[in-house]
C-alpha cells in the first residue's frame, strides 16, 4: 500500500484517537466506580475551550493543558455535587451538563473572539532518537508532542491504579457492590468523588488535546460526539486500559480517514465519511454488546442503610 | 427470684439483669468472670412512621453468645446496624469496654473492634476471597497481598476452616462464603462478632460447622451476638437470650436461668415475651417449636390427577448461579402440596422461573394438566392456570409506584372485565381490588395507595391475593413467608393449605425453611447443587432423611 | 409535619403548588441567565422583554410561535411515549432529519402526481414511517441485548444527520438551480392555513395527536403496559408483558411521532429541505419534556413557553449580539435548578430521618413522587 497513505492513517489515528484515549480512560475510572457521565462531551468541550484560551493567551501549550485539566475537573464537580453527594439521577444531570457546556462554550467563544478563529502554533514535538527514523511509521509514532507520551504512560498508570492499588480496589468495589465497600469501613462517596474528578480532569485533557494539538483552533461544538464515542469505548473496554487504547485508535481511524483518503485522491462524499465513526460504533456495539459487562451498581446512587 | 428481667425492673428503668455501679469487670452468679464488651443504653431509632427500636438496653459479654430473638420486623437487625454504624440512633448511648463511644459510620464501628456479618452477603461475588478481605484495609497505596494472605491463614486456622484465597467468591458454597464473611468481620482484631440470621443459608451440617466455629471464638474470648427468629436455635446456640418485640426489649434470660430451667419452662418464658397473651393461639406456629416435634398435620388427603409435570428439566443458571444441572422430574397432583427443600442458591430461582416461563429450559418438558408449556409465553401459562408467587416481591412481584388496585390486575391487562376492546374500566378494577383487600385483610389506606408504601407483609398479601384469584390450577410459591411477621406468615400458610384442600389445586412450595415445609407439604423434594436428590414422604423421620439428602449433594460444607 | 398534600387542601391551593413546583426551576434558571447577561454587559430586562414581545405580545410573533409549536408538540408527544416506557429517546434529531429529508425529497414529485391533499396525507404518513423505522437499530439493541438506548439512539442521530445531508445532496438534489436542497413544493400546495391567519393546520394535527397520546396513556391497556414497563421492567416481564415487543413498539411509535413532526414542519413551513439544515429541537426539547414530567397537560404550556423563548429569544439574541446557543445554556441552567428544587423538596419531606452519611433521600424520592 502507499506508504504516504499508511503514514496519514497512523497520524490521523493518533490525532483523533488521543483525545478519545484520555477521555475514555477517564470514563473507565468513573464507570468502574459506578458513575455514568452522559455529560462527558460537556467536560471535553469546556476543557477544550479553557485549554485553548489559556494556550492562546500565554503562548504555552503546557499551561493550556493544565487549564484544560482544571476546566474539565470543574465541570465534573457538578456531577460530584448533584449525583454523588445529592444522589440525583445521573442521566438528567449529564444532559444538563451537556446542554449547559455546549451553550456556555459557544457563548464564551462568541464573546471572546466574535467570528474570528485564532490559530495556535503547532505544538513542539519530541522525537525519540533512532525510533523516529523508522520508515513510514517512525515520524508518525515517535515524533509527537510530549503530551502524547504522557497519554501513553497514562494507560499504564490507570491500569496499575485500578488493579494494583488500594484505591483501585475500592473504586471497583464502589461500582460492583457499594454496600460491601461501605461495610468494610470505606467512605463510598469519597471514593466516587475521587473517581469522578479524575474523569473530569482526563476528559478536560482530552478536550485540550483536541483543541491544542489536533485542531489548533476552537470551534463551538467541535467535539462532535467524541464524548459519547468515549463512553462507548469505555463500556467496550470493560475496565481494561489496553482495550481502551485499541478502541480509541480504531475510532480515531474512523474519525480521521477522510483526510487520508483525500491524500490518496479517493473521492467520497464527506457526509458518508462522517457517518463512518458512528456506523463503527453501532457495529461494535451490535457485535460486542453481549459481552460488555458493566459494573452492577452503574448509574445507581449510593445511600447507606437504604431500606 | 426473677429469672427474667423486664424493662423497668431495676432502679432508673435501665433493665439490666444485674445493675453494676459502673460497667466493666462483672462477676456472674455462676462464678466465672465475664467482662462486659458492649453496653447499649436506651437506644431509640426512628424511621418515618415507625419506631424500629424503642429505648433498648443490651449487655454483651465476652466469651458468650448472646442471642437476639424476635420475629421478623421486631427491630433486631436495626439495633445491630446501629452498633455497626449504619444507622444513627435518635437517642441512647453505646459503651464499649466501659467507655462511651460515638459510632457514626461503619469505620468507627470497625475501629472499635466490632465486626458484623450481615444478613445479605457483603462480599463482592466476582472478586476473589483475597480481594474481598483486602477491601478497606488501605495502608499505603499498594495492595498488600502478602500481608493479606498471612492474615487469612492465621484466622482460618483459628476458626478451624480452610479457604482458598484466590478463588472467586461466586464459586464458593454459601457456607464457605459465610466463613469468609466471618473472617472478614474478625480481620482487624475484632472483639465482638455480630451474626445476622446466619443459619438461613446453611444445611444442617453447615449449621453444625458454624456452631463449632462459635465455640472456638468463645474460647478466644470474643463476644458474639447472634440474631435469629427461631426459638430452638436461640436455645441451642445461645448462652443468654434477649427478646425484642416491636422495637422494644421485652426481656433478657440470663445464662444462669438458661442453665437452670427445663426446656419447656424456657420455651413458655420466651413465648410469653414474644407474644404476650397470645401463647395459646400460636401453639402451632412452626418457628416456636422444635423441629423434631413437627409432624404432618392430618389432612383430608385426596390426591387427584397430575397437574404439574416436570420431566427431565434442566435450566441454565445465570451469572454464575447454580441452575438445574441434572434432569429434574417431579409431579404435583391436584389437592397436593409438594415442597422443594434446599439451601438458598442451589437452583430454586431457576426452577421457579422455568416453570413460570421467565426462563428457558435447556432440556425436558413442563406440562400443565397434560398440556406442554414449553412453547408457551408467560402470559399463556397464566391463562392455563399456572400462578407464580415470586420471592422477589419488591423487585418483580409488585410495581411499587402503581396503586394496589392496578397491581391486583397487573397480570390480566387487556382482558375482560377490566378492559373492553383495550379500553380501561376503572370501576371494575376498583371493585375487584376492594373485594380482594377485604378477603385477604390487606392493610392499606385506600386501594389507590401505591403498593410500594405498604408493609412487607401486606405487599405479600397483595401478591398472594392476585395469584390466587381466577381459579388457579397450580401455584408455585417461592419462599412465600421469608421475612414476614408471624401473623402474616400464618395467614399465607393457611392460604396454601386451603388452596390444596378446598380448592383442589396443586401447590409447589419452594422454601429454605425446613419447618415450613414439614408443616405444609405432603411430600418434599430435596434440591442440592442443582440436582434433585430425592423426594421424601412427610412422615415421622422425614427431617433426618431430608437432612441426609441435602448433605449428600454438597461437596464440602 | 411533612409537606404532604392533605385531603382538605382547597383545589386552588393544590393547583398553585403544582404550578410552582414546575415553574420554580424555570424562574430560577431565567434569573441565573439574567445574571449571566449582566456579567456579559447586556441588559437582562430588555433581553427578556424583547423575547416576550417578539414571541408573544405581537400578533406576528405569536403566530410564529404557534407555527413553531406544531412540530415541537409532536416531538414532545414522541418523547413522552418513549419516556413512559422507560426509554430515553435522545436521538430524536436523527429521526426528525431522516423523515424531513425523505418528505422533502419526495414532496414536490408527489404533489405533482396526485390531488395535493392526498399527497400531503401520504407524505405525513411517510414521515411517520421513516421516523419510526429509524428507531429499529437502537430499539432492537435495547430489547434483545439490553444495550443502553441513550448511546445507541444518539449515535443513530449523528448517523441520520449525515445520511440526510447525503440524500439531499445526492438522490434528492433539486434539478432546479444550484442551491443544495430538494425540489420545492409550490406554495399553494403546502398545508392550508387556519382561516384568517398564517398559521398552518399542523398545529391542529399536533393537538389532536397529543390528545390521542394522552388517552392512550391513561385509558388503555397498552398505556398501562408501557407504564409498568417504564416503572419496573422486571415486574413487567413477571406480569407476562412481552417486554421485547413493547420496547420496540413504544420506541417505534416515539420515532414515528417525531417523524410526523418533521413532515408537518416541512409541509407547513418550508416546502423543501436544504442541506445542512438542522433545527436541532431534540436535545433541548427532551429536557423540557423531562422537566414537565410525563403529564401531557403540563407539557403543553411548557412547550408553548419554550416556543416563545425560541422565537422571541432568537430576535433578542440577535439584538443583543449574542449567539443563539445562549438558549442551550439557559435550558441547561433550568435543568440544574430542577434537580435542585426536586432535591430540596424531597429533603423537606424527610422530616428528621437520620442517616450516617450517604445521600439520604433516595427512598423519599419515591414517596414524594407518589404523594404529588
């Protein structure tokens, strides 16, 4: 196959897949703890906007990423207050977050930039000596911004935390049988709070990556369903970060294949191409739906001593 | 001499069997020293509409098994949940080792050395034994697997049991799971162990094993609180017995009295405490009597033609539960009550659901009055005359949000006279509901009240009333009296008998309660590990036979 | 004394309490929105006044609102039917656009080939069927695999939006002119106006359909089956209800009503469908319907008010130099306040139940929901 095409596919997979990876890893943590974040898209959007604004103003992409992280966490605080602490319905609050953040980021962007769309400079990359010289894949895989390597490292960090640490055991218990966790003397709400805030931080980072690295600009509604795709990846990943990586890359390909195809001169209507990721989601769900087992206490608020 | 002390006997109204100036080291009348581990003083716990505990005092001593006895709904679990930090009492104090303590969450309780094994499993089924034990132990970030393995080995030896740390809890038998829960409760060097209705899950052999474990624990100086609603158990296991009724402590029978009195005397003491003034009318209630005394009450036995036939039925279990693993064949005749005995989780739910049509069978056939039901839907089976009183009354038996009236007709939607051409006829529904509420003595403010707001006993009456309406041919009862108070229990059992005796229908009663089965049934099938171990005629000696069959199937209890 | 409603409460008081219960979050949301406007340097009072004026207090504005009301009411009916059965049909926009694309694509041709009233009726039916058909994937996945329908219907929505565009730019592309849209139904053949107004009869269709849905909900066996399904799927199965079939039928009916909404909008207002057109009523309307509970009687005033805000707010936003998406934020805020007011009410009804930690209100939720 055309090596240019392969390189383009890989680059595209990473550009589109990394935001998914961060966000889906985050959602994995929440889901393992029993919280479903329908508002994930909103967390991504706000993170994208916050990250973009700070990166644009300061000229530093690292400050931008930090801002994105904080922004995402701030939104997830809403889930913590309304769902974890007050025990309200997670779906409704998620929808409220989604609508509010879509409206808010659009409004803020309009107020701040009007109809101009400032561009960020490309983020400096770090190239791994030797590996980056490999033909075809070298420059795509091993010459990436530092945040990319952070993302890859996160796969292992999240995996370790979930399966080798006390916190991870508590998180998983909170998702499967919170009563058992409570009886063991652990504060279930505290554990879920930690989980949800981590999700917000990671989703914010995902949005930040999207705005700062992938696109270089902020456009209202720019996430275009990625938050929901991340939820699907988390569900299909069944709590295993490696599967989350694979899912993110596959959907990343689906999302970015348009560009790669154009490079090779293939002409297909953009509308059909845009359908691809969503078709992929439906197919994946239909094929693997039976096996995606979800934590038993997912989306159920916990209350001690409920009779 | 007052062998039994009631509330208000002692000065200050704090009815302890003996009233020390300050709690702490205590010399009992039998000469041995028994430290007071826990003292509950005047505990009151109120939920909207009900005083679950009303000014309860309790003293728990080391090296002793203190039985908390009372019928379902008396407030026993609530009281212990206060001690475990799950409920905050409105009034009262708790003293541990002589010091006043504040228990506002389970962590506080655990830190004070109190471990509780709840009625419903607190283990996470798809985690390993070790994972479950490590839960909540968090010292530092990393999971300390080695340390946990060591702790497990130590405690298992102490209890005299064997547990594989790396097996998934779901794979263990219920008896083994309970052992794990006891280990977990003792994990942090507990001094007090609370067991909430532990024997409901166990075979007779399992109960024996539990008794041995308790003996070990007593020797180690632990204080044990044992909650039960069965009299004979309280006497067999307890060193002293406290009786709760409707939230109040009716009295405590201390150790000396227990050792000194004859069984019949003790029994009548307790019955008077549990049911003041009603002892006569409750003479027949199974829970109050020793199992060996129960025989088959004489009935006009005119067993008719076969109504329900299970032939070689196997049913798959879901999510790791035991299904019906080997071909199961059983016949229920008209006017007959057949029981299915076994420890919970040995295939009961799959069996019941398979008959009802809620689950597919993987082999065999089920016939109702000669007609094969294998291809019939749930509704079609109901139409044929099959009824199913489920054990999950809140989860599927009723729709809690809808009214009592609607729940009465929920299985007849679209049928006359309640629906004509798809249109609802509210008047017909109300009339029907009212007549059932009267007939079954259901306590509800109105028929439009939401069914979920009724008490457990009344909800069960709604379910039974609904299932028994419109000429049932065969009714499957799954744990029909589980968790109910004595009055409702008697009422439900009477209905079962009436169904068979007067109605000419057949009844299949699935129950984990042996006394109940011996009381109700003509024959009892024994289910163990998803296999039919045998069918026993209900005559003297049946209990032993059933017990033997139950053990025969289980591998290591 | 718990805040229950006693038998002796006068009807007007009961009505007032019920009204406030629904209206309170809206009021709080508007106030919060007003504060935000202040922060942005806009005048909230003039903003809201313009909204009311352009949407309600002028005859042309009011007509526009009522015209907008037709598809909104039909979509609401669709959401209600699904909600009743416990289904969250969040992907309504996909069903809407697919139906719109097909109706727009076939419209001009059909109107030319037969008496126009027959064509319109058939086109409405086509919209109904296409909308219903677009729910088959999520409803099958839900019925047979228990797959969460929020995700699947949303994915189908994104899919539908893109597919609709593709159809309009492709097979349904107009052979007149260069704008990417479908052929145009001549003005005289659109849905007729109510006499003396410029409001098309779609609103009548909507009200009639809403009435039928209400009757179905409250007075038929089917409605009861859906209610039980939504309240407790396990109990529904236990009661012998064919859960799979009823999930699919209610989901299909929901999509069908939304498709009908699209047909009414295209046939009443536009006569054609432009590519990249997406009014996106779905998400916000879904939230509004949720806010109004499942009660058709409450939904109508709520959706009317929402239509006023849409029409009037568009103008107000334009004049204030704000993007239209401000409305999204407003609805989001209202939803948050609804969550808050529900929680506050439930907490008040608790009257002193002590729980050591945890949320403490879950059971009372049901009690309060029953009591009202």
